[in-house]
């Protein structure tokens, strides 16, 4: 291993600028002549727009333009799209309601974009937005899933607000298994709606240059090329070759910055409307709460059939998923192909059936949020298994172990479409139980009881499919794009390396990990590698960063580009060393004639490529190679999380006292970055379990619209984590053997926390398990009632 | 949200009713009132500048009166828009009860609904803000009642005649009522809308 190569705990090179305040985010960019945009948003959850009077706004000083949905229509701009076509049971395509850049005729959630005001200064834009007159005719709103089917229509042309009614699995086999089951465990549960809360709010600067007849869009994006594609091909503001999209430093995304929203498109369009001045918009935190695509929001009914020994026979799940007022860029696939396909978990359950109804409601659009479908699946399965263990008086660890897919069974075809390539679930379980001292739990519980506390322990064995994705597979399931990735490796004369990647880093540390990878592969110093990303004019076309794909897919493209560099280098070395190309070996940055001490360094070879005075005939000069990689399969990280809580029965407060995470991420490039990713995911998972939850009132007003009412986890809400990465089972879908690690924590943690609380108090509490809910659950226990 | 409450105003019921019908008095007493305009006998339009926590805006709104029984009770419904700050709408039933010849108890039951930024950021602050505005209003209202009464009495200065704040219980009786001001069909100002602000105010000022 090179000192800073694969496997080294190299500190993140990007942190120098981040922790010294030198990051350059979209809002840090200011351009000459820049104007400012403010969006006028609907205060109503559902209303008809009766009239918009622009005159009072236009009359104010500094106002350059006031644009509304009619202007969007007049310019013939296309609607925002959902890029994944899901079909209903009857084969009919999902019903996609029109999603214009600015609302036309109706508004469908509080915060829906009604108009934009562009002015010389931000203050002038705000004043003009205040002056704009919008008259609404209020309509009854539908807010939650319970009322969605019979409720008022969000899109007049979509009956019952039903976008699709989808299914996966063998229903007949499942029904038959239930018919012969010894025991059936049943539950209903809610997966609570979350606000993504990236530290940096969304922002954009649109600039049309009339001289070049070309557009530039700076924005907060996880996938600038996807933004360019949708804005040109579907919205139609600019042709793709005339549109440059730049996502500079981005302060967190968690999914919310994948999507193509209206605001970013509108500032680009508005720039042209005002004659080519740059137009900047930066979301206020209130706007982030209202309009960044929310996550989760499922209501499910789940049943597990077991034989008398606790073997799982079949799983049956019905889920209703809330889409919000409009479909978002990938919202259709989250509660379907990224959810139901994961319901096998780590288990050999032979028959699984899931059907999903996705409904429109008068709430913010819902889309991928860290984990995206997989946390919902994992939470459902892992809490259901705990309930089954309780009902059958089995140990929660043992019922899992009994049902694990054995490590000899890989590759393993699940009944819900996926083929797991590798895994060793028992190894993670054993290690986690050892680290948490599972055997010593009764003594710890007794000690807590002496202190007046209820102690519980909860296990969650998660699996996820990430590193999305094989294009042919996702294409067959309805995806409108391919999900390969790209990389380019460019040497300079002096032997320095520029890595251009189609992925985007917004907290994941790609600049460090990719540098380590290249240093190891090419034998160049880590410090000599520079990673460039986020600019469609510099980097090769790529699909971006989400679904824990950057290393497994983008990293593999990088490896292959390096391989091409080495292959070309061998030709040059063979020429210079007067040997046969087949006899040239490359190791640690040196091309050597096998069995001799004749060698050339990669720096010498690169120099020869750029100064080809003595060079192989017919070989192109230069040293720059690119590669695209489309993986044959997803990667399947897995692991066991064990959480211990102490509950104060007087107040219902839950204290997470211990949290052990054991993950199998395959091979690891930088363990420190991986641990950091797991820490972040765990905090978000614990946040979902204990603190976070979106509340709309019955009329569709967002009540949890600021940090006064939406509770984010803080350092004192989480314990000091014990995070361990086992010597993993190498993934077979990329040459590095790596799996994704970005979402695992958020996927596995909620069930571990809730199972621990259930274990402590004997009743399952819905998320977020606030002190009030826990206290009420304690009061509702049969014991508490009997004592009255 | 639902709100109920009562205030004791140190003036005779007929006098309170009349003052509640006097746009000049109301405009002076309502904190942040920018304009008050009668559209018809039962409709009124107002502009009020208000701040609920971090949300500050000028609210423009309309109110309508119904079930008017002078000088005992009325029902008021209204809605107002605060531009970027959102909207408020709601209604209140207001009763004026005699508490001896020199005092009146105003009792209200209000329901309010708020939307937009007011709901998003201000909802937990609304009750407190409404309470403070109501207190400010009644302080001023009592002062004006006393000032109006003073010339008629040709007696003690207004400040002594009427304590600055009307309180549900302790407020001492005010001096005898002044001659009737405006008569006719009752109506109220009401501002519009701020949220509760307004709704509470609706509740409080009746016609």
C-alpha cells in the first residue's frame, strides 16, 4: 500500500478550504451587473389563481421583470419531469400531473411558485414581491394519505389522486404460504416525512450571454450534467451545447439537490428575459423547508408468515406513498424500485409480495432523501421481525440468524428482482453482538432499573442496493436515463495529474478518495493529483452523485481510465527501452522490462508522450485517457446495527446510550472517510427515529417550517458511536471490490433505535419517538392500566 | 386555533358599543393601524402593520358583520392578506355584558386560521402576539374612553379617570358615559388580517 494509497486514513484535502472558510459556494459568486430574483409563493395548499396584478410591483424602483406562469406558457417552456416511468398493475403508465416552472391556473402546495420578481437589488426584489397582487380562490386541500383516495383532486385530470398502483412479487405464492403459516405477525406503520436540511440552501445564478448566444447556470447540484440535460431537452430554455452548468462547492445534498426544480430554471430564463444580466437567487431557510423535496412519508401494512420454528415463509406488504403536489425528478422510483426490491433484506424469505399506491396530496413534492426507499424497507422489515420474535418468544438475534441467506448461497436471487453478489451477514451480526456485549445486556438492564430507567436493546440488520446502477436493468424498469459514470485522467508535461469526474462531491470527500485511488494505480504522489468536478464545460458527461454510486461506479471509470494510461505507457516504454510491449511490467509508477533492471518512470513516459521526439511510430502523442463504466449490478452493502437506549418512564425521554455499527462495505479506500459517512448517516437515522417529522395542519399549512418546530439532531442527542467495518466481502461488480457507504447509517439506524425502545417499554412507538409519544405509550401498557 | 377571553372596560355598555363604532377611535387604538375604511354598513376594510415574531408585514383585509344585536352582540367574519407573509382568516362571536352602570365586560370566542409564512414560522408566536396587541388596544381604548368622558364630566384628568389598561377583573369603574357619539348600524374596523392579531381584534371590537 502506498503511504497515501488505497486503505490509508488520509485526511480530507478539501477540508482545508471548508474549515478555513474558503469554500466557494454558489452564493459566494457575484458577477458584474447581477440582478436578484425573489419568488412569490402560494400561501394556500390548494387554490385557483384568479388574478395576478403585476402593475404595483412593476411600478416600484429597480424592478426589471415580473414573470408568472402565463409568461412561461407564452414562451413555450416545457414542464418539469419525472424521469422514471412506473407502470401500474394493469400496465398503464403512471399519471404525471403537469408541473410548470411557475404555477398555471392552480397552486398545489404551500410554497408553490406563483411568480418571480427580478430587481436591481435583493431588497428591491423583496419589496416588489410584497407589492404583487395575487388573488386566489381557495380550494379544499388533501394533506395526508388517509384522505388521499377520496379527497379533492390535486390534478383535476387524475382520478382519486392516484399516480400509480404498482406491484412486485408473486402474489399467489405469498397467499399460499400465508395459508399454511403457523404464525402471522401483522403490523401497520408510518415512515415519517422528513425535511432534507442541507446546510447550504439551494441557490442559482442564471446568465444568458447575448454575445455568445449561450447560457451559464451556477447552482447547487449533485449532478450538473443531469440538470443540463433536463433544462435543455425537456424545459427547453437552451440547447444542450449552449448551456454550461456549474455546481461549485455544494454544502450537502442528501438527495435534495439531485432534482430539477423550477427556481433554478426560472433564473436562467429570466436572465434572457431581462436582456442578459446575471440573475441570482438564494433560498431562504423558510423556502428550503417549504420546497426542497421532502423524504419518506409512507403508511404501510405488513404481514410476515412464519413456520413453527420461526422460519420466514412469506412477506406481504401494502404501502401508500405520498408524492406531494407534483412528481419530482425521481419520485416515482423511490417507493417502488428502490423500496420493494429491498424487502428481502438479509433473509431467505422464499415469497414476497408488495403493492404500492402513490398519491398526490397538497404538500411539497417528495423524492429521494439519504437512503431513498431503502430506509423505508429496512425499517418495515426489521421492526416487523422484532415483533415476530416477541410474539414467538424468540431472541431477536437468533430469529435473524436462522433466516439469514447463508454466505455459501451467493450469488443469491431474491424473490424481489435483485441478485445479491456477495455478503456474510452472520459475520456482521456476530461482531456487532460481541462489540455491544449482548450477553451482558440483562445485567445492564438491571442496573438501569435500579436507577429508575427502562433499558432496551435493538438490532437492525440492513441491506441496501446502491452504486446505481446497471443502465440496462434500470432502463427495463422505467428509468429514462442510463446510470453509468465517466472519468478522464489527464497528465501534464511535468507529470501532474488532473482527474475529471462526472460525479460531484458535496461532502463525500471525492477529492481525497479519488486522489488516493489514482496515486495507488499510477504510482504518482498523492499530492500530484487534482480532482476536478462539477462543471459541464470541463468534465466528461456524467450522471452525478447519489445512491452511494460515486466510488463504485465513478471510481471504476477512473480505474479504467488509469488502465488505459498504463496500456499506452507500456507502448511508449517498450519503444524507449527497446523491448517488446508484452515484456513491460508496470508497478509503483515504473515501467520495467520484465526480469531486468531497465525501467522508465511514469513521469519520463509522460514527458515522452508530450515531447515525442523519440516515439513509437503511429502512436498518438499526449497522455489523456477517459473511460465510461456501466456496472453489471448494484453493490449490496450490509451490516448489523445495535442500539441501546435508556428510557425515563417519568418523562418518556429516550437516551441513546450505546450504538454499535458493523458494516460490510467490501474493500475500503479511506476508512476515515467511510467512518465519517457512517457517523453522518447514523445521526440522520437517529434524527428520524427520535426527533424529526414534518407536520402539516389539516389545511396544508406547514407547521414544522423552521428550526423552532422541526427538531434536528444535535451532538448531545447521539452517543459516541462504535463504528466498525468488518473485513468485508468484496463486491464483484467493480475491480476494486468496493460497495457504497453513504446511506447505510440512515438506512439501518431507525429500526435499531425503535426496536430498542420497544424492547425497553414493551410497546412500539411511531417515529419520531418523542418523549410525549413514549410517555403515552408507557401509560398505555397493560401493566400500567392494571396498576390503575 | 381557538381563542376565548374577556375584558372589562370601564365604561357603560352603550358607550362601549358606540366607541367600537367610531372609526376614528378604533384607528387610534389599534396598534399599527394605517387605514380604516367603511365599504358598506356591514363591511369594512383596513390596513394594519404588524409583526409576529420574525414575520413583519402590512395586512390588508376585509371584514363582514352579521347577527348584529346592538348593543349586546354580533358575529364577525373576515380575512386578510399579508402579501409575502401569508394570510389570516377567521371569525368571532362578541358579546357585551353590563357590569353595573359604569362598566362593560366584552367576551369573545374566536377561531382563526393562518397560512403561509405566518403558519410556517409564526404559529407558535401568534397567541402571545395577539394577547399583547389586545392589551395594547384596550389600554389605548380605555384611555380614549376616559378622555372622551372627561369633558362631559368636567372633572378629574383623564389619566386618573380611567386607568391605562383595561383588565378583566381589577379595573375600577370609569366615570359616567359621555353623550352618545355615532349611532346607526354597527360595524367594525377590523383590520385584517394578521393572523390572530386581527382575528382577536375582530373579536374584541364589535359593533
